[in-house]
C-alpha cells in the first residue's frame, strides 16, 4: 500500500494573532504549544471548559481528553490521504462510516477522515501505514502509538490563492461572531470529490442555546460546545441573547430582563445551597448565550446552508449565522457553493 498526504486542515490565512488581539479570545489559539492543528483541538476543548486563557499551559491536555473519552475535540482536524495499491479503504469505510472514501480517475482511493477516525483505524490495527503522517500532524492525539511512529516532517499544504482575504475575517452581526478557524480543500479535479473531501471548522460566538440546539440537529458534523455542566455562572456568567423583535418592544424587553435577572439570582441561590452546576443549569433558558466549534465537510455544510441560510423558513438567528458561513465558504470554494450563492444573492440581496 502506498500512502500520499493530499491535504489536512490548515489555518484560515486571514487570521493572524496581531490583528486578533481585541477579537474575543481568538488570539489565544497561538498560545498553544503544538502544531496549529493541535492548537485548534486544544482551543475547542478549552471552549467547552471556558479555559482558553490557559491555552498552552498543560502539555498533556489533548492526550488527557482522549484518555477520558472526551474525543469530540479531535474531530475538528481532517486529513486526506491518497491510497494506491490496495482496496482496503472500502473496508475501512464499512468499519467507520465517518470517513469519506472515493475513487479517483487513476483508480487510487481518496480517504478523508478526522483525527478521531484515523485513531479508530489505528486502534483496529488498520491503516497503520499512515501512522507517521498522522503523528506528524497531531502527535498528542496519537501518543499511544508514539513508539511506533517514525519522525517525519510533513510538507505544509500550499493554499490556493484567495483573491480577497477580507472575506475570511471574523464576521460580526448583532453581537454574533462567526470565525473560520481552518479548512481543508484537497486539489481534486471534480467538484463532487471536492465537496466530499473539503471541510471547514467554524467558531460561533454570541449565539443562543436556541440557535445551537438547531445547529446540533445536523448529524453529519462535529461539535465542541461550552459546557453548562462544568462552567459556573461565577466564571463570568452567560449573557442573554435578545431577539430583535423583543429588543424593539420596550415592554417585552423589560419582561425578558426581569425574568433573566430572576433566573440568574435563583441560579446563585441554588449554588449557595450546594446544588451542583449540572443541576443548577436546569434554570437556564434558551436565551442563554453560548459558543461552539463546528466542523463539517462541504457536503454537510451544503445541506446545512440549503436549510438554514438560504431558506426563508429558517429561524432568524441560525439564518444570520448560516449566511456568514456561506459568505466565507463561497470565498474558499466558489464552485461547490455556487448554487447557494445564487439563491442568496437573488432572494436575500446577498445579505445587503
Ligand atoms: C424550517 C425547519 C423547521 C424544523 N422544525 C422541526 C420541528 O418542529 N421538530 C424537529 O424535531 N425538528 C425540526 N427541524 C429539524 C429537521 O427536521 C432536521 O432534524 C434538521 O434540520 C437536520 O437536518 P437533516 O435531518 O436533513 O440532516 P442532517 O442531520 O444534517 O444530515 C444530513 C443528511 O444525512 C442523511 N441522514 C443523516 N442521518 C440520517 C439517518 N439517521 N437516517 C437517514 N438519513 C440520514 C439525510 O439525507 C440528511 O439530509 C426543522 C428544520 C427546519 C429547517
């Protein structure tokens, strides 16, 4: 079996630490002490525990999460390999449906999987030929195989030239922020293959639990969301997302503020009575602000965008979020998202 690395999640070229110093805590990603890919994994984990300020302080953070089974965080980095001289990838797909396997015109197999999928393969004793490549990209995910990995360096995958990097800057809308953390886009010739093997990872902030509950219904995706089980209100609390229709209605807004204050106060009282966070959180309503890291391949994003970004039936908050996603995905993969873009421009004036 011959293995060739085609692509892996790379940083959004429009993000750089100097420019991001005032944009939430995004700049902390570069405090990570490993590859950018592992820094995304650690950041996703720390979003869950609201501990991004501790990025890079615990070298064993990723391997500890993997050991304890908190493995969603290792789903945010996707690696695509070309396999020649074996039909094994067909069996791999049967064993783990979370990978994408297609055949290229020359008969070789293209296999995309996130680092969790590849870890699953290694644990099953398959795809072991890929170990050294995987280890070079995300050593802390594969620590249990460290003694078998050869020390190699992987070539950085050259980005295609994106004409206008400004479209990839974090997008803000009414307190919501959408940031493309990274993406992968193997250089494959046909659009269908690029749809299945391309993927993108976003950070969504300043959105409600009502919004993320809709988001997480999309099953062909990976999510790492701030935990209401582990994060206490005393760590800064949660804001309430206020729907524009309520914000514009003084009486309704006053009632919402009153209810929100009452719930926060009662949360504190329950905590003072010794009630655990996981139980006190039963008081938190759909308005509770949250943030979430989300990864999907382009095929899943495409489905999501049809339902949530360019359909007037979609709820306002997730639609606004989806439209920011569409603007960025169209920027990096215009052929894959051309139809969504056409509808967006025709039906929504391109967000104008
Ligand atoms: C306007 C609107 C109103 C909605 N109202 C409600 C509501 O009232 N109540 C409610 O519960 N939900 C509601 N939903 C959620 C909706 O039913 C879906 O759960 C959600 O949009 C996820 O989309 P999906 O199931 O098409 O695909 P995803 O989960 O994104 O999966 C993508 C595709 O994979 C395939 N797929 C994935 N898993 C399976 C599976 N297990 N079996 C077969 N095929 C699969 C399907 O082809 C699917 O389209 C609403 C959604 C919208 C957009």
